C-alpha cells in the first residue's frame, strides 16, 4: 500500500503536484491518468524517489520513506527494492546483451545467484518468447523486444509494488496479452499496481481504480465504475472527456 500525504512539488514558479493526498491499496490496479503536463510522470518519479517533493510525505506499507523538503528520511532508498518499475522507454547500455543486462541487474540487487529469482527470470523470458534474443546486443533489438526485457526486470524480483508507465507500448498483441495476464496475477497476489496509459480501453480492462490529474491537482480518485456512473457515460474514454470538459464531479484533492 502507498499513501501520499500533502505532496507538493514545484519546478521554479510552476506547481506540478499540488498538495496531493492519495492512497493506492494492496491487491488493486490503479491507473494514473491525465493530459500531458498534468503531473503523472512527476508523481511516479516522486514515489520512486527520483524527484524529492517540496513538502508532504510518502508512506509505503506503514513506513514513511520520503519526507518533503530537507527532511530526508531514507537517503539510501532501500525501499525501492520493494518496487518493480517498467518505464515507457527504458534506457539500456547498448553494447551489452539482454542476458548480460539481466545478470547485471541481479548483481546490483545482490540477487545474482538467488535460485528463485533465476527461475522467475527464466519463466518470464519463456512467457515473452525472449530466448532467441537474449544473446543479442540490446542495440540490435526492436523497441517491442526491449520492452519485454524491461517487463522481465520489473517482475523477476516479485516486488510488492509494480509501477508501469505505458506498459504495452510497442508490444505485439500476444505479448501485450501476456503482460496483462501477469498484471492480473500480481493483483490477485495482493500486490499494489500503478500504471499509466493513453489507451483508455486498456485502462478500463485493467484498472479498478482511477486517479485523474489535471494541472497537478487530483480531480477524481475512485472506482472506475463510480466514474462511469458519475458522468453517465458507458466508456472510460467518454467519461474522461467529460472530466476535461468540466464535469460537475467534485475535486478530491
């Protein structure tokens, strides 16, 4: 479970996150939505500890891991080991192979010889049909194949929290279906899953909870079914359009 208490982040005179109070439950999939510039990426990076908020705090599983401003709480960021992160575009060392990258990540995590992690890695590589590509330099792999490698890295340590940024971008239909099945499995295992996606039909399929950001403010947080009922729409795409057009929903910041 993740809790954000009064999280504010400014870049210069621009407030990117405005006193956000959010709660992401275990055993749930939450989609963080909003137009470009709404604060989605900054929110994800703040939870990951890549951006420090100006004020507020972040609580993971009952423990405060980040305090805003100069009151840093966990400078060694050990809590990140509980998070699996899949960026929209992963930046890899181009001259190493996929197999070498996976070994390097295991070594960094001090799990280089962990048999359970190795078995999970092999299982995921099989599921994503990566075997023919493991010994190829990363620079020669297609964007979709690199995305599959990124999915393996995010999932192989079986983290309690998954953060997925546009996870199916570039994936073929079979691989996208495989990843969706894995997301459902993680949810059923009691994990906390956050994702962003511009494919609203995919969000409607995957996410039970919606957080909608606009100019750094949360204007909706709740069940996707509640959003549909509140806007009177049948699809998430139309419900989001209503929010952007000025729906009478109350802001939930």
